[in-house]
């Protein structure tokens, strides 16, 4: 045995000893400090956990990410959810309202304001006409503005939902509602539900990956990709589009691959002993996450590297290798679903189109946002299609709410920069691929884009439709928690059958 082998063996023994000592301390503290009251509480709360085996999902706590078949055959195998955090204006992108042009600069009728909640509208605001030119495109004749010249070429692949509504007019609660089914913290995100239900096709990568751009997190923070009351192994794993895809994925100097494996085995051996004693499924999640991290060290850097893509792909997406940007993340999303990742969630921050400064104003700063997403999103649809992946990949583009047809004013004063306030009654999202109808528009708003007049849907309906395309009945797909079955769509939601092919 060489000197190096002896050192490696000693390090592994030390790791085992440290973990066992930690276990012993935890054991002592639990036994001595919890007391009878805590044991009684555990019998009440722990009962929920013991009922998990009765759940309809074939959940294997030792192998929680193994691929599972859905209850019925779904059209989609994976989801790419593109969230424009801050809420883009539908009136500058998809919802063409020539009547609003005629009203530009007029005082807003009082009937539009009565009983409504706004973030920054006080007094009597002015109406604001569309800050873009519109035209019909494709055989479907879908209206798209000149802010999205690339996307206008692929509208026949898309279903537009023109009458989406929400009951949340602040960013964080509205984002939580879209992704977790609740405006309050603590519920699992959609990606967590999907990964819990389907597992992942690639055991060397997380089933749920999150990519952010725009220089900041969404207003709701990391809760929008949290696992809530589901086992933590199902939470979204945030990856980076520059540098190491995951922090600390590389072994430190002096740590060989074999030594890392032996160390993880030693830690997981102690974890398994603790699981046998306490029967806590989170311990098995911890074991699974250690093993996943070890496998990701080989797979993730390769998958998350866009430098090896051919030049025509970079030209197609408008990527900037080595930099953090939305285009890079969109290309990574394609690579991830191609490798079997189940749910990829992209957040692009900076879509809050207020008129508080030139950078956010609709006629100045938003132009850069439109350009930054137009080309890569279009490339994503074309690239998935040419690879035969679009039919089995559901792509969703959305914000958390819409924008008002009147100009915002703060303290009753008009702002020199044209901006729109938050609007809950009507906005646009679109879906493509994954069995969604092509070249279709569902729903309609009134002549100024203020309220829905037909085809009104909400976040629960969209969630129900996404789950349906993956093979789940949203009303039956539940998880027992706090004495009752919970579901993503809470007590609402209906599948939007009109947009299904």
C-alpha cells in the first residue's frame, strides 16, 4: 500500500468519525431536548408522512428520481417554461387594439378605475395607445407587433391565450401563483410537482433545472422553484450559464475522484443508519442528493457547455459564450431537455415596464428586452422542431400579469416616460409543442384590451393544461400534507381543451 493510499484511507476514516460524532450529538439532543411534548407533536405531524405510501405515485424514497409512467399517455415528456419576470406588456406585443390608438392621450373614463386596484395609478390617468406597429402573420393571421420580428415568422407553431387573468397585482405573489398555485410561500413549484410525478430520464442530471438572466432573481425569490412540502430532492437546481454550472462542483485540490466517492459512501452509510432509526424520508433525499452531486460532476459540465455547439446554432440563437444572458440559457434549455431533464424553468428579470425612468419606459428601455428574447425564443422552437423534439416538449412563454391600457401616474402626476401599470384582468401568454394546437388563438379582450370578453382562463387552468399534456389529471394528482390531499391547482383549474391538438 502506497503512502497516498494510506492518506486517502485515513481521510475516509476521519470523515466517517466526524459524521458519526455529529449523528451521536443529534441523537442526544433529540432524545433529551424534544421531551414528551415534542413526541406528542411528532405523532400528530408524523402521521402525515406515514401515509405517503398510499399515494397513487409509485414513490421510491431510495431512488426518488427514477423515471415513472404517468397515469395516462401524455403528449409531452418535458417542459420549458420561459417566464418574463416583471410582466411584459401584451399591448406592445400580441394584443392589437386600434381603438386604443384613437384614445391615446384622453382622460381615462372613471368606470375603468372604479373598484380596481393598481400599483401606481392615482387620480385620473391618460389613456396610452400601443407603442408599436402590428401586422398579421402566417396562415393563422396572428397579430404580432414589430417588436418581435423573428417570433412573427413562427406563429403557426403557437397557441396564443389572449384572455389570461389573475387576482394578484404585485409581482411576488403573482409569480408564486403562476408557479406554485398559491400567492403565499410554502407550496411546491410546478417543476417540483412534475419531477415528483415523472422522475427524470437522466439519472446523472437533476430532473428540474432553473436558469436565470437579467441580473436579478424574480421578485418572489427562489421560492418559485422550491419543493415546498414535497421531499427536497424535487426542488429546482439553479445552474449558471457562465463559469461552473453549479458552485463547488469541482473537487478541491488534493481530492481525487476515488476519494470523493469513498467520502460520499461514508457519509451516506451514516445517513442510512439514521434513516433506519428515525424513518425520516428527508434523510433518503439527502442520500440521493449526495449521489446525484457526485454523478453531476461528470455530466453537468459537458451538458452546460455551449462552446461545442456549431456556429450556425450560435448565429441562430444569438448566444454569447462565456457571458450570462437569456440567449445562452435558452440554448441550454434545449440541451437539457435533449438529455432527458424533465422541467427547465427560465426566469428573465427586467420586464417591469413602469415609466419611472428611461430604462424601464416602453418606448426606450423595453426595446432592448424585446430584442433580447425575440431571436433565441424563435430559435428554440425551430431547433426543437428540426431535432424532432417539439412534439414532446411543451414550451410556455408567460409573465405574471399584464399591463394597463392607461398610462400610469404617481401621486396624480403624469410621468415624462411612458409606462403602464400592473393589470390583472387580461394578459397574453403562449404555448407551443407538446400536443398543443398550432396556429391558434384562444380568448379575446375588449376593444382596448382591458377585460376579457371570451375564453377567459387563469393560472390554475394553465397549470391543469400543462399537467394534462404530461399525462396527469390535475384533480387526482395530489400529495398528503397536514391531514388533507394537496394539489398544484388547489381547488380550481380546468384543462383548456380548446388549445389541445
